[in-house]
C-alpha cells in the first residue's frame, strides 16, 4: 500500500466523518461506494467484492457506534433494555445471514447494488419529503415497550444490515418513531446502540472465516475479509472530522442540509445505477 493511497483513505475518513456528523444518517452511505471503487482498483469483483465491502464498512461501524453510544450514555440518553431487546435477536439474524453469504456465491454484486440502491432511495424519500415531528417526552411519563415487536424488528434489521452494510437505521428509526411513537432523540440513541451490536455480529462472521470458506482477495494486513491497514486511516479521518461536522450542522439551516443530502444521494444513485447497467 502506497503513501498516496493511505492519504486518500484518510481523506475518505474525513469525508465520511464530516458527512456523518453533518447529516446524522451514518457514514456508510459514503463509505460503501468508495470501498467499491477501492476494490475495483485492487482488481477485486463479484462475490469477493461484496464480502469485502460489507465486512470492512461494518467493521468501521463497530468503532463509530461504540463512540457515539458512549457519548449518549454520558448525557443520560442510553436505553440498554431496548437496545438489547432489539439487538440480540438482530445479532442472531445478522450473523446467520452473513454466514450464508460467506458459505456460498449466491449474493453477487448485482444483488448487492439493487438492495443498496433501493435502501438509498427509501432513505432519500423519507428525509427529503417526510418531516419527522419530534415528540416531547413528558416528565414522569413511562413508555410501555413491546418486546415481541422489538424482537421481530431486531430480526428484520439484522437481515437488512448483513445484506446492505448500511447498518439498519433506515428500518429502526422509522419503526421506533412512527409505529412505537418513541421520541426521535431516544430512537436515534437506540438505533446507534443496536447498529453497533449488529456490526459486531457481522464483523465476527467476516473476521473469523472457517476453513471451508475460501478467501481469494488479499489486501494489506487482511484477516478473513477485514483489511486492518485499509480501515485504520479511514477511522483516523472519521474521528477527526465527525465532531466538526456536528458543529457545522448546528450552524446550518435544515433546508441547506436537505439540499446537501439530496445532491449526495442523487450522485450516489447515479453511480450505483450505472454499475447495474454495466453489469
């Protein structure tokens, strides 16, 4: 790996962290297409490319989720029971789906791009055309948690995460706010905690590969499907830029943030659609 490539990965981390802090939608929406281009540069394609994209993007999510959850805990907005109720079933389904992907070649780049593009469009529609009304929690009010619904939500989110690499927040937050009537602030905290658990589960599947799961691709310091040297400069950039993105977001109007998001999503949709046409 050259110094130039390490610098580019660091800049990718800067862009990912800034975007995540600015818009609060998770950095994998930027990271996944960039990793796709990186693995094309390495000459990796097909099912191997998909496994590397999902494994490495969610490996980053483990650290980001832990950092954000720690901050939420410090400000008293950490909901362990709900996180575990959704996260534990989600970890089971995410790991099972990841093992299925790893043990076969059915989930190729074409299917991955279709799922990623679909979720991208759903996320864009929700953020651009549907305003989320913040529900105010009354002091002393106690929400009844439907743990059976949480379990089903966890199973679904685990599958979405393992198939897309996006983390599952696109499923979690609308369900928690629109159906379970949770405040947005609480829903966001639960979501990031659950996503961290799901990322751990998926990463374990891609990190500890069994003997019968052949790993063809070889990247710098690769363990299973995870390339430590590829991820390290990205993480460094993310941790430097994410807090700055949050500060800029507080000084930027919601309309401008929506315009920025719309431009980014449009460009990403064009990129993914072009990949599908070229398949």
